C-alpha cells in the first residue's frame, strides 16, 4: 500500500494556510458590505416597481368602476369583486396582492392625504419615517 503523499512531496504549511485565510477574510470584508448595500438598493427599487404596478391596477379599476376602492375594500378589491361594485370587471391583478420586499403589507388609503389614494410601504423597519432602506416609499 502506498502512502497518500509520495516521498519528497510537501503539503501546505500552517503559515501558508493562515495567509490564504487572511487574504480571503480581507476580500470578504471589502466586497461583502458593497454587495449587501446593492441588495438594499434593489429592494427599494422592487418596492417602487410594485407600487407602480399596483397603481396601474388601481387606475384600471377606476376606469371600470368610476372610483377607486375605498380603504375598507383595500387592495383586495383588485382580485375579488366587492359586493357593492356592479361595474367591477377584474381581476385586475394576475396574482395575489404582493407584500413589500421586507414582508409587510402595502398600506392603502382612499381617499388619501396626497391624492385620491395613498399607496405606501414603511420600508425595511416597518415603522413610519426613517432614512435609507428604512424610509417610507409611496406613490406621491
């Protein structure tokens, strides 16, 4: 039976392995934060795109029904006919109403403070206000 390493063959020393691990750690420390910052920016872009899509569905609802759904009906009126809406011609969304990229429900108010309706998300932290990824995103 032959040994795994032939005579005269060398493996890596502990020092060489430690140097490689330090280099990998430095690279991860440099690249990691930049990568996670991009992920946060993309979640904000997704939220804006979802709000835009929901706003278009709400506009289509208004064209058919003559008004936007009220706050009590909410965004569910885009998928299921409200009992008091004879002109409903939906569904206006092909899938269920999405949650924001952070897993929270979108906030819909009609009439709104900023227009006929307000559609918003409170960002990553799920609380009003905030900065960066925690900032509120709305259709106004």
